[in-house]
C-alpha cells in the first residue's frame, strides 16, 4: 500500500489523522510509514517538512523510492494504530514561497535569455538555481528579477493539474519530464507550466518579493542565489542594520558608505605600504648591525613571525660568507636557516637533519629553509644546527 500524499492536492493542510501501516528502524530512531500524509519528504531540491506526530517531534521525512512510501522519522515513539499529525506552519509557508518563487524566476530566465534551470536547491537561508550560461551579468539578473516581481504583483493563479502521459508533449512544459503515470503540473496562469511534486502557493501574490542576492560560478555553470517572501524582509532588515552600523562608524550617509569605505580602504593600503617600506628599512639597518661570529649569525626571537624572520635572514645573507640560524618562540617553535650565495652549505639538508632530531615539519631550498613545531629549547636547537655545519 502506497502512502497517499495529501500535500499533492492541498499544500495548505497542516493537520491530519492517519493509520500506521509500518514501523521500522532508521538508524537509532523510529521510522513510521502512514497510510496518508501531508508531510513533504525531501525531494526535488526542496527539504522536508517538520512538525509533530502525536506530540513527538518529526526530525526527518524521506521517500522510500522502491516502494513509493514516505518514512516519517521521529525522535521518540508512539502508541496505537493511529496518529494525529501537525505540520510546522512557518516552515511549510516559507518553503512554499521559495519553491513557487523559483518557478517564477526560472521562467523569467527562460523568457528573457533562453536559459532553462538545470538544478534547484532550497536552503535554510537562501536558494539557488543553476543556469547553462558562462556568466550572468548584474543587468541580466535585474531584468529577470524585474519580470519575476511583475508576475508576483499581477497575482496570477497557481493551479495544480494532472496531465496524462499521452498528452504531456502538448502541455507546454518549461522542462521535459521522464516521470511515468499522470504528471502533476504546477500551472502559473499564462506564464509557466512545470512538472513538480513540491508544495506551492495558490497565487503568485503570496510569494512576496523575489530578490537575487548573488551570482557565482559552479560546475561550469552560472549559479544564481535568491530569496523570496518573508526571507526578503529578514534580509532587508539585516542589511539595513548593517548599513546603519557602517554609516555611524565611518560618519557617512547610508548610501554614501560604499565610496567612503573605498576611500578608507585605499588610504589603508597606502599606509600599509608606507609601514612596509619603513619596516624594510629597519630590517636593512638591523641586518647591517647584526652580530656575525666566525661566519654564523645566530639568534632567538619571541613572536617575531616567520615571514619577518625570513626577510631578516635574507638581508643578513647579503654579507658574503654568512650562514644564518634564527629561531622564533611563538605559538610554536619555528626556525629559519639561510646562507649567502657564496657559501656551499645546503641549509635545506641542515634543516632536515635538525628536524630528524627535534621533530617538526619544514623544507626549503639550498639557500633558505624554514621549519616549525620543533620540540626542545631554541638555544639547544640552534646550537645543534651550528655544530652540524
């Protein structure tokens, strides 16, 4: 016996009674097969409904493809042959807005650019559709967004229809289907017809605004991120709070913050470059004054940073006949070994021998090598490396 899918004909049904026809283990939880259900199982890019079955939380709802039954995974157990179920109304309404919004937006890209939707994903925060295009410009996205929102404002009816397989070729579907039996079609009056098993609104006005929030590349296709309905309001509120905070922080009018932040960023980059130039000059001075004994410069620093240590080592090696052994005691013990161009020692080989004794990882070239995660004191490690020269 197949589970009767009540949401097929009435996606607004939020409570129902049903009989248990099977109970099975699903991992460490109980899975119920009911004779009928209004819970939508994860399918076609749309996540499952949540809710309660006899006051026990439903944590998952999935389809058994072999039997066509729907398995309701619950957090506890139920007694009796029958159950009373309630669907989470906020989650159902949100999914209806997002999925219907996807149908409207997908058709907009078909009408304007002949880009059929390749795949759809309804996420917890945003939705995506993948399009067979190398890229989607902001102007193209806004054109599709404008058309989609016009269809929403026109409040067109959204009907559920069933079409016999022999008539499906004449149904004018946006995308061909390989489903068997009578095909469930979501028909947006005078605009779009798509084979779909998901939950949808009755009129496009119920979708609310549709907003494209991002454009990216994925799997050699264009990926469009969007939200619909109540999610747009949440997004606008969060964006407004963020913009207000930035505006207050940098003392600029809200719609002037982009240019103000750009100006601050450019100034930051110029300042950073000046600081780097000053630091380089200081390193030049430090390297020129750095003590070298018998051709070896050796020292330990605290939280100097590996990059600064490498820069200092290279500058010290501007002196001929010099080998540099430096250590930095930070979140872990790191070492830098270097040598002048006229010295034949391979410091990468020297580092390898040092790591064999003190552990850690690292590598480099014959003239410059670095390692980290060594165990032991910095003085002991550098003295050992010095003895192996």
